[in-house]
C-alpha cells in the first residue's frame, strides 16, 4: 500500500515533470484531488509522543493502560 504522502509527491512530480495541471496529474496517477489538497486540522502531538516514549523506556512492563494512567496523572491527557 502506498501512503497518501507518497501519492501527493507523485502527483507533484507529475505536475512539475510533465507540466500538467493538478486535475490531469491526479487523473494520470489515479489519485483523488481531495486527497492531494487535504490539510490536517489535528493539533500536533509531538510533545505527548515524546513523553510517552520516555515513560515507555523507563517502565518496560507497564503497557498501554499503565502508561495512559501516568500520562493522565501528569496532566498530559484530559481526565
């Protein structure tokens, strides 16, 4: 399976390499234009992920439920 990011890159390559419009480039590589134009509105969670990795490295046997409880106690997650 090809990721959406790599499909966007392929459309961009087709647009610039062959000087196609976005519509024709999407049609040539069988990708929907809505997927190419999609912009995520999700808040970045890099600090949360970094803290989760730190906790998982320190507490190898906790698993997801234990790490979730620790993150909630620290205030990283809503109650």
